[in-house]
């Protein structure tokens, strides 16, 4: 009942909530934040307004899931509600992903925001928390026993935004903007929930204490427990893109399948099959009754996830690998050539037939096979330059040792060696061969690999240290590039704002002209002025946010007075009204034209024509016809002006969108592309900046130079014409494991 009341409370006030949040976002924009933050705030404001209905639906679902999930961790195990099904798993509280923020940082961010709300609603939150603690049989009151605490509700809000996939890069700034004064008032909700508990007879304090025979703090075991909480945080999530069809294929067995990047001979198929079977035995990609995305094994009688117990690697095998690593370190980098087959450089595949591997335990052999397939994927990845493949390929032996020391290499994307491989491979996408081997990025990657070869023995802390140093290098490089990108981005941002202001003016002018009846058509001589000069005046009034409301309204009023003033005045009252408004109208008209610096003979000619029209309007009850030549010229110029206005408006009305348009709309800052600006040449470019309205996408090289700008429609056209290709720089080990698990002959043939 409490959950239902909370959902109803939010549903009844969903419009109010979004209005408060959007007003808060614009207030923060007015404070002139940094360029990137301002862009994110504007984007969130725009998208929350445009997709309000979609977001509110997601918020209702996220609220239900978050409160149920929180309740499941509070209630005694035998009272826990049924766990959400697989389709709801994606909306769990831990599914929120913030830009460049890890799991811990994400939790801390939400907790920090929730503290503001906790202080604001302490007086109404405390009575509710006390009664809930009594209801759940707690001996003392704790906010953690309250599934309706602000942290849970705020996490649902952030999760709803994340699930709508409106703009993931704006998530951090959106969450940081949340404040008690600009969000839904929770005091009435907490009062209502507390009253429900009072009516149910739940006291504010415990009146008696009951000791149970089974301690609540006893260790959890599969045999003594029912439904469980979340899987360990180190568990690797389900393979990206592995939907029901993939999982169904795994359930039916695929031992005879082969990887899509392996050679077609029997040896390649055998390695791929062994690797796939080995990973499935580890629990990767396996089904689970409690959570299909949980990669660890589960006991058949319980949903509590249990980690496999891995045996230590064979000492003899580790000694053999140490000798190989020492030899690789002494040999130095291998030579490469264009078009060279890298399959022969997969030393893991070659060493399978060695006695040291054939006599090793099954677990160790499986590790070799699986890692051989991973490095096959690395060698086949088109986004990684061939020179970088040779460098990263030298990590095969030390990474194999690290995977044997800590078997979580395949299960957890936080494994130190795996993170280093992922980071080096992702960074190598940014390197272009024309940069040469003296390029700082090339040298840093080579230096990092060499240190692994010479220093790694059995301490995984080396990978952590090298990853930290390499990440700091990337961060410093990115900061320097951002300094170069920012002036270009600011210029493009102003250009987009100016185009948007012109669009607003076009729509308003078109609306006013179309609203006139046939008897009150705008004089042809005025049409070119309205659709050209006065359009620019209105756009400039729109651009200045500090005076926009007053200036834009005045420009609109002046335009309407101008249109009315040139109509024949059939009564003395109308003529007196015209005489009364002319001084102010002319003053505002001249002030507006001064802002666009429209001077010289064209302005003087227009002014004389306007004065003569006003004079006739005051003296005559109907317009005096012009001579045939002048009338024909004005009519033709008026028709041209309206045609240009219609063409501008039509150009913004895009036709049907295809998959390339959808792909371009999903592009985010930081993605890498191979682009052909001129026929026969290609460059590697990074999407360094996206304008708030996504009419401008700024691409640069790694250092922030060679900038070029395209609209989403232009990017879609480049994709459609094969002149742009996305370079996948996501975690390469995870992608390789996904391929191992889902590869089959049909996919290979396709």
C-alpha cells in the first residue's frame, strides 16, 4: 500500500515535478556555467520537455523497481517479495551509468544529493522511519530501513533518465542540479505514508523484543536462505547485445560453433569450441533462475549467487610462461608490414600443442584457449592500427599469467590486466599511422607494454599502477585538446543559436502574414522588408537572453503595428489611432534597424516608401494604385520574398528518417570515426563536441586540430555514402568474449 501511495503521489504531480526541474536547469544556465556543463543543462531542459510523457512512464517503473528492490534488502528473507523478472532487471538501481564516473563515484554522487533532501525533510522523515523500523522488527531506527528515503526516490529519477537514453552525457549535470527547492515536495508524501502506518496500528516505538532462534547475522548459505540480494559487484554483466535469441542458443549447446574471426581450419574450430565451453563452465553467458544476467553459478535450490572455487595455476606452467615472457622482453618489438597476416603472431594459439600446455590442468588449458580467442579478436579489429596490434600483442604472455593468478579475468571487467588491455586498445584507436612512431601516444603505449614485460612477475598491482599512469597521460592530453576545441565550439554554439533565432523569426513572421484575411493582405513592398531586415532584427532580439522577453515582444509588436499601419483607414477613429502610434512605432523601427546596421540608400528608399504609404492611409479611405511598372516590380519582389521564406521553412521539415539518420542521432561525444573528406583519403576523427540542438557535430583529431563541422543530416548522408565509419573503442575484451559466446557458422557465413 505504501508503494502504491508513493507511485500515485508522483503520478499526480509529474507535470509539476518536471516543470520545477526544467526551471532549475535554466536558472543554472543563466549563471553562465562552463561550456560543456551549459550544453548538458540545456540539453536536459529541452529533452525533459520534449519527451515528458516517455520520461514519466519510465519514472513510474523505476520508482516501483527501486522501492521493491530496497524493500527486498530490508525484509527478512522469508518475507521478501518475488524478484523482478529479466525484463525489469535493466531498471534496477545499480543500472544507472554516469559519464566517466565509476560505480563508487556514482553511489557517492547520489548519496551527496540525497543528503540535501534528508536535511530538508528530517522532521517528516524521522517519524516514518521509526514506524518502518518497528514494522520490520528492527531494534533501532535507521534511515537504511526506509525504502521511501530520498536516496531511493532520487535514484529512480536518475534511472528513469538513464533508461530513456535521451542524453547520457548530461546525466551527471542533471543529477547534480537536483535540489529540494526545485523538486517535488516530499513532506506531504512522508506525512501521508506515516498516517497509513498509524491507521494500520504500527507504533512509533517497539513495545517488546522477540529473539529468534536463527540469527539474522548468521552467514548466508544456499541451503538456509531463500531469495537473495544483488550479485557481487565484481561480477561481469551479461554480454552486451546478448538478447534472448543468443541466450537460447547457448542453452541448446554450441560446442561445434566457431568464432567469426578464427581461421576455418579444424584447429581454429577446436580452439573456439574449447574456449566457448570453458567460458560457459565459468558461468559466462549461462542462465540463472534468479537473474539471467548474472554471470556466476547458482545453486539449484537457491538464488544466492556463488562464485566458483578456482584452483591455483600449475607452478610448472607459470615457470614456463615466465621464461617466455623474459624472452619476449629481450627480443624487443616485432617488425610489421602492410597486409601481413597477424594470425601467426598469436603465440597463445601456437603454444597449445606444447607439452607444457597439453600436460597442464584443464582449467589452465581452457584459460589459454579463451585468451587465444580474445587476442584473435584484437588482431582482427579494424579500428586498431596494425602497428598497435603488434605492440598490444606482446602482452599475450603476461596477461595469460595474470589471468591464471586471478581467474576473474573473464568474469569481471575490473580485473587489473583486463582493464589495462581494454584501455590500451581503446586509446590506440586515436592513433593514426601518419603520426609516426615518435608520436607521444605511440611511445606511451609502447613504454607501458615494455614495463609489463620487464617488471611483471606475480603482483597484479603493477597493472593498477600502469593503468593509473596511462589514464593520467590520456587525461592531460584530452585537457590540452579541449582547450583547442573550446573556441571552435563556442563559435559554432553561437552560430546554432543564431540559426535557431532566425527560425523562430521565420515562423512568427509566416504566422502573422498567413493570419491576415484576403481583404487585409500585406502590401507587396513590405514583404521583402519583413522576411529579410525585420527577420534579422527579431533574431537579434531573441539572441540576448537577458533582455529577450522585453525586446522580442517589442519587435513583434512593432511588426504588427507596421502591418496594420499601411492598411487603408476607413474611419476617422482609425486615422487618429494611426497618427497616435506613428511616433513610437517609427522610433522602435529605427532602433531595430540600427541594431542590424541597415543603412544607406536601401533604408532611405524604404523609409520614403513607408512615409508616402502612411500619408495616403491617413488622407484616403482606400489605397491609391501605383503605376503599372512600380506595382509589377513590388509584386514580383514580394512573391520572391515569400518564396524564399517558404523554402527556408521547408528545408527544416525533414522527410522520413532511415537507419543512418537514427545512427547519427545516437552519436555521442568521444566516439571515433574513419572519415573520407576527399576521395581516396581517410582520416581518424573524434566527435569532440555536439551542439545543444545537435545541428552541429564538431570533429577533430586527437590533438584538437583539423576541425570540421557537420549537421546530423550531413553525417547520416556520409554514413549512407560510405564516407564515414564508426570505430569501436569500447572495452575490447568484453566484445571478444561476447563474440566467443555467440559465434556460429551461420553468422560466419553471413
